[in-house]
């Protein structure tokens, strides 16, 4: 399946400043597949080492981690020659062998001609352990996320539709009604299936939502197991409580995270480590409120006010035990959850597109769901789950901060009016195109 990270891996391979690469991300997002497929198509051979399936492999690194010592032994273990520049070395589940991660420093310094990718599901958690020796400055780092909407549509064979969507996004021209309807249907299917590669593959092959839900439940179970396996005893229960409560809070009108909703009398000090674990593992992401709209936004975040979203909409729907038909037909019974679910979807698309997301509130309660930086501009993004939307909060924001333009994501077709760029929800992935550029859309009456 098409994954955008392949292009980034090609840049890494060809870079004169290449270092060993750490490929991180939540469990089951496709790290191993992406690394191995890239190795098969861009190198003469791949030397693959999994520290989970071969626990004795760690003994090799316990003895010596110098490249001149490791390469002959690793060649023997995998039964093939490891050649400079021609072999891709893949370390998998690297969080289980701290010395393997530390060895990347010496490959960078003493043997940069060897190409290495170290993948792991909980590297973000592992490298924050106090005793962990992380090769700071000696590695490149990439994060792989669940498949975004564009990758999902490509897997469904909709490449021509993708190109039409991109064209309409740039030109601010509406999609033909039939294509708009088809794309909205794919969007609703994506909400159910999500972006986990195995689930997407099952959808393209079978369209069997029961099979997909079983796979999602298995992934959710593996997350719970990780919370027990890679966490301190005191934090296991807290982490599970916080994770279970995130989906509950997304059903609230105010989706700002509230500790008191986890349990009566809960305080930040009690659950901060648990939430930190969930974010470091890639299972969730935290979006802070900004108190001022100035660059850099990070300087103006309110550390006590934030929202938490899960990494994948399919897993969100599975955790809420939502019926596929309720999503496909947007049942009125989901009225309380539609807003939070749609925000969660947009956040996942923005993060996959490389954005750091924030949100904003006015003293009188106007709220902008996301503030993003597009080139030199700070752009407000308002999210609505339906097409009968008004932009009251955008109006307040625009009058206060005079942004270059505003973006509204909803079920409506493409348009640009009153300095508001209207983008259909299925086209949220297109916003990645303006992340590093100034994209002031022309005024166009539609």
C-alpha cells in the first residue's frame, strides 16, 4: 500500500548527512512493513533483527556495541552478508534492547556507510526512562502515523479522485456533486476503518466491518497489554483509567480535558504521568490552548488547558462500540459524539501532515478548534461535523487577529468567501500542502 513516508525514507537514504534512523510510532501503524518494503525496493538486501521474537539477540549487544564487532556477528545471525551502502539493517522492537539503541551512536561516528533503521512501538516511552542512554544528535528521527485520508483513498483505488480533490483545494472550485458525495462516503468509511494498515487492507479486500472491528479490538487489547508491560506498577491503573476516559470526554460539548471526569476528586498531579505515557507511546496526542496568537505558539500555550485525541478514528469508534451503520448514516443518536469524533479525525490528519496543533478560546467563549502555522501565517481552523454550519467563532477570531485567511472544515463543498476557505472534511489531508508555504487563496464568488 502507498505510504507517504516512503518519499521521506528516499530523502534519508540519499542525504549526504544521513545518520542511523529511528522510526517511531504507535503499535500497528506499519513501521516494520514500511521499513522492510523500502529495503526490498531500494537496497540489494535487507538484514532484519527483531528483539521481541529473538530475545537472545540482546546478548550480542551486551558484550560489545562497536560496529566492527557487531557487523560480522549480525551477518552470521541473519545468514547473509551486510554490505556497506547496499544492505539495509533493520532493528525492530528496539525498545527491548537499550544497548542496541545506544549502538547507533557508534555507527554514526565510526561506520556511517552502514544504513540502519531502528523501529519500535514504544521508543518514546523507552527513551524517557532515567537510565536510558539515548544517542542524542547521532540519529535521525521520523514518526509514522496511521494512514491518513489520502493514503486510505489510494488503497481503495481512488487516485483519480484524489487528484481532483487536490485541484479543487488549490483552485477553490467546488467538486461535482456526484464526486463530492462519493468522497463524503469514503470519509465516513474512513471514520469506521481508520488508518491502521491491516484494517485498511481488510476493508479493500472484504468490506467486512465485523472482521475489521475484530482486528481493531485486538489492537486495543495490545495497547492495554503495553500499559502493563512497559509501565511502572503504580501507573498502570491510572494510565488505563485516563485512556478509557478520553473517549468519554470527546462526547462532551466542551472537549477540553478535565481530570475530575476521570474520577471524583482527581487532580493533575495524580494523572499527569499517565497522560504523558499515553502521548509518548503514540496512542494519544495532546493539543494545548494558546493564550496569545503570536509566534512561536509553543511559548504561549496554557499547560493547564488541553484536549486529548486518540491516534486513530477507527480505534476510537471501536472503543466506543459504535455501529458502522450509525457512522455511515450519521445517526442522530450520535449527536453528542459527532463533534468530538470529527475534531479527532481532523487532528489526526493535521498531525500526519506535519503540523503541531493548538486551540484558542476567547474570554467570552468563542473557540477555534485548531491554530496551525502555514508558512509565516498563523491560520485558524474551525471544524464542523455537518454542512449547515455558521462561523461565529471564526468571525470573532478574524476581527481580533486579522489572519491572512481562515479555514472551515465541514461537510460543505469547496468555496472561498469572506476570507474563509471552506474545505470538505475528506480533503483535510490537503492542508499539508500549505504547511511550509503562504497560501493566500484568491477571492472567488461561488
